[in-house]
C-alpha cells in the first residue's frame, strides 16, 4: 500500500512539473563547463526532473545496499 501511495505522489509531481514546463515555451540558455545550449523551458524542466529522479533512485539503491551490508556484517 505504501508503494502505491508513493507512486501516486511521484506521478502527481511529474504531472505538475510537465504542466509547468508546457506553459513556459520560452528559450533559456544553459551554460555548461565547456559548452552552451539554448533549449526551451519545457525541455529543461523535463531534463532536470528526469535527472533528479535518477539521482533519487541511485541514492535509494545505494542506501539499501549499504544497510544490507551492515546487517550482514553484524
């Protein structure tokens, strides 16, 4: 049940992020260390939402692996 609620909240946040991005069709400039890119706000919101999602998944998986390793070492 907890998983279903978490997925619903995640889905709602993604819908809000994409709705926000679709309403802002302006062009922004992203400056990287060695490059520059002109993309729309919708693309930037999508990109950074996806990156944040991947970082969250990576952190959760890493935390679970470390906690399981600590339990096994006891």
